[in-house]
């Protein structure tokens, strides 16, 4: 988010070419959309996903003889979720000036806290780990602190898109094992475990969709910066806390062999799914487009025209998704009454029509 400048500094702000949105206006539009999305999300989560980690499951019926592979997997999930306070505090601090984003992160953190408690209950009620072991393990985990993988908000927003989809996939595949729909692990069926994995996977899907909508907003108003962030994130992606959790290599090998998650899953069911949702054809196309992108000045030198970046992704599809988001927000606001006092309004980004012309034609048009 752009810094708020005092009035006497406005004269030093570079002039925005006529017909284009200033960065300040783009930031305002993005923040207003995040606020509307947060309000809608909160109402939706309270209505459809208001479960309790202690009372929503029949813990007394959880099997005590779950296979070693399953126990390694759920212990790893429990360990990763132990850093929910770090995930939440770091992200809230990063976006604290944004009403919608900071308040969403608080809501997100409360939901991640439920995941941590649910996975701990799985470990506890399996009777394969003692309460003393669990307490000692938690102390060992929390002796270290997780930190943001990237220094800026856009990169961390993009990271959470891929991370939430990957986490959802882990839990969905564990649910398949617990439902007896995979033969990767023998004797893995347990209805209670399947229900835990399913309910948490639904939460992760909701988180993925929230962050995806945010990434689309940035991709619509700041395509170049967002595409570069996507390229950077997928180039060094790893699951959260992988460098903090003890015996992570054993956990990663186990979930891979159990068919829960591995490199192929990330490529096919995480990266490609997210790319499709963001209108990006492929990783190769993304990298080629960014490499070829350059800014060309118009004849009068007042405006910069970006070339090649618009061939990197389906901008029209992104615009359609952003418009649908605004429609959802507006419908929600109309039901509450916000539309009469403080409505969220969609403002199109005028950059696309100008840059879709060949550069030579655009320069000629500016000369005319």
C-alpha cells in the first residue's frame, strides 16, 4: 500500500497520464474491495463453517491402532499448525494499516487455531502419543519462531494462494486414505479422521479463495508487479515451517509415499490450478512474458506503454473474475444497507485497452 503523503508533498508526486489510475487510487480501490470481501467472508464463515475442535468430532471413537504412516502425517500437520500464532501476528503486522486485510488475518488466525487444536486431538486420542510427549513436543516447536518468507505484502499474498491450495490438497488426500479410497496405506480407514480432514480442508479451500480474490485484485490493477511476484514465489516455494519442524524430511517422505502430497501434486494440483484461476497459461509462458516485458515511451514521453506482459495471462478473464467479486460484495452490502451510505464501486483499469494496440500504433495515435 502506498505511503500516505502530506499535502505539501503532493507536488513532488509524478504526474499520472490522463486516463490512467494513479497508484494511490489503485491502492484505494484494492483496499476497499478487501474490506467488502472481508465482511462477506466473515458472514459466510460464521454461517457455514462454525465448528468446534472439541465438540464437533466423536473423539472417543478414533482408532488407537492407526498405521505408522498416518501417525507421522497427522503429527506433521499438528506441528505445522502450532505456528498459527506466528503466522497470524506476522501477517497482521505486515498489513496492519489495511482494515480488510488485517481483520481478515485475525479471522484467519482464529480458524487456523482450530486446525491446530483438531490435529492435536487426533494425536492425543490416537493414544499413540502421551500427553507428556505432546506437551514436550509443543514446547520444542514453540521454542523457535516462524517469520514471513517474503518482506512485502504482494509476495506474501501470492505465497498464501499456493500454500493454502497445497494445504487443502494434503488434507483432501488424507481424507481419501481415511475413507478407504486409496490403497497407498493399508488399514488406514477411520471415519473420525476422515471427517477431521474433510472439515479442515473446507476451511483451507475458503482461505485459498479469499487470497485468490486478493491476488486477482492486484493482478488486475498491478499486473507487472503481481506476475513478477508469482514467478518469484513459485521459484522458491516450500511449505510453511518446513525448516522448523523436527524430522521434516521423514514427514515429507511419508506423505509422498502415502500419496498425500509430493512434487508432482504441487505441479499438477497446486501450481496449475492456481495458474488456471489466475488466467496464466503456464509457468513457461509466465517466465517468457516477464523476460520480454519492457516499457516503451509514447511520442510525447508522458506515458509508458508496457509490451508483452499482456500476452502472459488472460487479462479479460481476470477482469471478469474481479467484476464478479464486486457483484458479490455489492449484493452483500445491499442486504446490510452499506450501499446507501458507503458502497463499494468497481472502477475499471484503463491501461489494458491502450496497451493491447501494437506499440507502433499507440505511438502513432499519441502523435495524432
